[in-house]
């Protein structure tokens, strides 16, 4: 079982610092190191880290060597020119989103894998539950995701974006990306039709923690090809991104896959904003 860590984010809201490398544990651990520990204890035997090349050296020095003490670690790189044949004339300065990041690892993934963000803390039980599903009896088209309770994923320091899940019979039917979610006078609100709307704090949301059979890679390649083709046609190729929840939503609607929603009541901690660091340190001080 492989843990795929998406660490190629630009981190533009972290005041110029590389948020994935922020030390939050009492012994200098990063969120990624805690993730590696929790995953290894759950049964994962390998981590693949998706990086930008410009942070490779500092990453390995500050984080990678520490992760490797807990789990076998390999690397791959999200690069703007890593796109399908036929699109070689496209030029752009930033990557293409999280589908593109996952596909950066396609040559290294041949077993079930779980995707996480480098700057999120998910909790031990989430790793155990996803490992149990992927390691159990299932068909190749059957995948899973950790469903976090919305109220457990709010930042005190600013607004966040969450994929609010709709499910039927325990299976994901849609993911609705909702922006600028935060607390207003004790009420969780987010962007909706016509302005700000109240949200149900008990709703399950996607925190980009997905459990996939390796067969998903070919499907994501096909979808990414279609995204690039459409972007060329409408002229949005210079700035458009293709997020993983969008691709999963399309694959569910087409009937190609099913995704079991595995609820977790773990408290999420993340490094979306620089101000989040101190809250995370306090929460993990006894780890």
C-alpha cells in the first residue's frame, strides 16, 4: 500500500515560506512526518512524494530524510511540460492542478494507494479505515474517500475551500466545491447562490484524502487529455486547472467508478495560512 503525498503546491498564502516544511512537532516534525508515522502504523509500506524540483534539495534535507526513517520513500516531480502527446506546443508557467500532480506518480504506482495533501493532518483512524477498505475484498472500480465532518475542518484564521459531499447508500454521488467557508457569529457559512449562506456543520466534506485502486490512473489520464483538449478549444489553457474532485465527480457520473464514503470524526489541522502554524503546534504538542 502506497501513501501518495501531494507536496508540489505553490503555497502562495504562506507569506513566501514553504509551508510544507514548517516544523509543528515538539521534536521538529512536520505534518508530513506525522502522516508518514500514522500511515506506517496503519500498514502502508511506501510513500511517494510529488514535489516541485525547486524545493527538492531543501525538502529532502528538512523532511525527506526524516520521513524515510518511518517508511520507504520515493520521489517524483510535477512539471508543466509533462502533458500528453499532441499538446507539446502549450506553454504555461504553473502546473495543471491536482489531477496533474497525481499523474506525476503514474509510473511509480502499481498497487492500491491513498492520496493526501502535504500540509494537512488527518489523524490515525482515517489511515486505518482507508487501508482496511483497500486491503479488503473489492473490485477494481471500487474506490474510497475519507469523509470529514465540516465543523472539524474549519480554520480559525481565515476561510477555506471544502468539497461538500453528497452520498447515496454510502457511496459518493457528487462533490460540491464550496468557497470561503468560515465562522460568522458562531455560524458556519460559505459562498452560495446570491451570496453567503449557512452550512450544515455535520455535513461530510472531502479533504483530498482518497483511496484508489491503481486502475484509476488510466482513467485520470483520459480525463486529463479531454480537459487539455477542451481548454485549447475555449482558450482557457493559460490559467485553467483540473482538480481531482472534478475528475472523480465526472467518473462517478459516467458510471466508471464508485467511491465509498468512509466517515471519520478526526479533527483536521492544516497549514493553509501562516497563522495556522501555532494552532497546529499546540494541537500536536503531545504527539
